[in-house]
């Protein structure tokens, strides 16, 4: 059994109805599942699973692919914890106000800023284009068994990269809420035109249990 298996069994034993009611298929990106373990504000825990057909491999800073998950902050502080599979990479950026003529400088690239409405918190996914902004790469942190976690303040802007066809799982553990949170994100894709058909699908009980069994051997 995987080292996280017993913890997973605990949540299944005590929180299964909650897990089934609030876990999602194709969450934030196609091929990524989200399993809710704990729904208490300030200590919410979600397990994200990138399945073999995921699209997180598109998420490279200044890459040629359209991002599958925009660079974004969070409504609260979070800790990312690697729990299974190949390397996943946390890519962190910040917004700079240089004039566009300087965009050719190393690590400076143009992205579109969107205001967004969360499917998870509001029941409807929506993006409104705001402006064009320059982003600068701050760090790319690989998470694995030797470097298991990274802490992000709510204002930190990031996305997740996982290599193509690699299966990976990580926890997102929520902490202190930010009362000044702004729901902005940054992408090279036209998010205001994106089709969300098949996204944020409810997760059947059998699917949830089989997925956790396959990953953690429980």
C-alpha cells in the first residue's frame, strides 16, 4: 500500500458521502480529477489527480501551447504536497508593468488578464477579458518524494505542469483566507471563448473508489 493509503482510507471511512458529493472529473483542466477530503473553511483539503490523458503538459511559461490552466492566485494561502507519481512542477510568476516594447527581455512575456468566476464556488464558469499584461517567471519548483511540498501565499500567482501522459497526484491544503482576494488569472488562451462542455462533472462513487484504489493500493 502507498504511504498515503491509510490516510485515504480514513477519509473514505469517515467522509465518503462528502467526498462523493463534492469531487469532480475534469476539474480546472481536462484529464484532472479533484477529490475533496475535508470541506472546513481554513483547513479544506483536495486531492488532485492528473490522469494519463491530462492536459497539464501544456502549462509551460512562454510555451507554444495554449495553457490548459491559467496562471492564477487563490482566495487563501495554500500548501501543495506531492503524494504520487512523476514530478510535478509548480510554476510561479508575477505581473510587471513594463512597457510592451520590453517584452523581448528574458523571462518577460505578454499574457491576457481575465476576471473569472469559479465553477466550484459559484456553479458557473465565466471569464471576462480585462487587459494585456506582462508576466515574469519567478520560479519553477519540482515536487517529488525528495521535495514534497511548497507553500504559496494567496497572492502568489502560479500554475501546475505535469509531463505528458504521466500520472501524478498532489494535495492542495487551504489555510488563511485573503479578504482582499481578486479573481484574476492570466493566459495565452482566449478563456472568454472556451468551451466547458464535459468539465466539472460529478464523480460517481464507484469511479472515486476505483481511482483511489488504483493510485494508493487500498
